[in-house]
């Protein structure tokens, strides 16, 4: 008897080690699996061993439906007004113990606090759902395909899914558009065809495969409804440009540079100052165009100076030669204007 107990204890210890060393999937045993347990009885009559008696019981593992949608990263997605194909990324995971189709839907918030603390105050002009077709974790236009659902997602697997949207023009820095990606559990029985929405089994356990929802109420979700969502947001970082045009008289034909007056023949210096407010995005490809009135004549000897600076409200004569004059219009391109920077375009005319 003592020996038997020792042998059983040793066997039990080996089994425990073997279980601990084997990886266990979060989904657990696959639904539909039949688990059979058999007990055996040995006995003697008059010291003679009798035939062993066995008793078995079997049951079928039911289906636990659990799915998770999670934002990739933890910060807002910065966008520019008018930006095309702005991307936010999510992971969609099937933690069920069965293969499922996962139906996808992208929606926009209607006000309120967005995922990263800003207040939702605008909608994107378009919004679509795309699957990471090549599984590289980045959105690739033309490669990653638009999709209404993930087809036959195996237990303990998932996909990266992108919301891709266009940002309307006319929005200012810190405007926010909140978006939500929702996944709904559907039957994954036929490849290439979206299955029907999964429903939970009501009532007592049956002999067949029952369905139990196991999704949680994390991040505002409703627990155990076979649906899960996550949110992200787009935050606008815009260039806030202002343009100020000033004029300064340089000389006139009678007084020269001493107390000159704005009389015919006077030389007038124009300065167009372009400022970008602090906290804004860098403005690029800044082009200035100024059509001269017929009562003035462009002074070619002075030329056009670009990328000058401003001290206080006064333009400095420190720009470099650039720009062009054609058909009565002065034109010039300024270098990129970062937040808090002012650049100028300067030229001179004579009064006719």
C-alpha cells in the first residue's frame, strides 16, 4: 500500500512538471472538443482478482467568445488641415476558443472627450477600414485592402487594422476628431463569406456546443455582448499664418532722403511680413504674390529680397536676393516658416 501511494505521488509530480512546461493558449481547449474521463475498479473475490470494471463520462467543450480591439500606441495622431489618408492603427484579436469572423466598423465621435483627452469638435471628410494585408504593421496604400470583416480568424490570433481618413481644410491647431473601431463576433464557418452574428446560448447547458460571451467592459465597453471597441483620435497641428504689409518712404525728388514726402517720383519700400504663431506646424512652400497698382513702377535696381527678419514691427533689410517681377506682379517664395518664426519679402517702387 505504501509503495503504491509513493508511485502515484511520483507520477503526479511528473504530470505537474509537464503541464507547467507546456504553453497554454489564452483561448483554452477548442470548442467542440470531446473530453472523456474513465475510472477503473479493480477488486478480488476469495483472493482471486476479478475482471476490471470501468466507468466513463464524456462532455463537449462549449464555445467561449472573447475578442479585443486595442489602439496601437498611446498618443494622438497629429494631422494637417487637408491631409489625405491619415492613419490610426488598432489590433483586433480573437481570444475565443473557436475560429470566428470579426465584423469591422469605423465610426466617428459626436462630441465629448476623445481618447487622448481633447474635445471632439469635427469629423473627418472620409473614413474607411483597411486590413494590414502584408502584416508589416504599417499602412501601405494600394497593398492593404479595405475590408468589412476579418475572415476566419483562428483562436488566439488577430490582425492589425487601420482607420484611414481625410482631414478637411479649415481646421486650427488642437481641433480633434475622435474615431472608434468596433469588432463584432460572427460565425467563421465559410471562408470568403461573412458569417452571421454570433448569439449567446440561453438557458441550461446542452449536450452540444453552447456559446458563452466572455468579452469585458474595459475602456467603456459593455461586458459579454460579443462586441468590443477601442478609440483613437486625430489632432490638428496647423500653421497659423498672418501676413502684414507695410510701406516706408525712402526718398523723394525734392527732399532726397531728408524728411521725404509721398510725391510723384518718391521711392517707397514695401515689406510683406509672414508670421507663424507659436505652437503651430511648420508652413512650407510659402509663396507671396503682390500685384502693383498702376500708379507705381517697380524699382528693378533694388530688386526683391526674401527671408528677411522683423524686429518689433519693423522689417529689417537683411533678406537675400530672390523672387521675380513679371506682368506687373512681384512674386517670391519664402523658406519654411516654423512656429514662432517671421519671414519677409521686400521690394521698392516709385510713385508715378
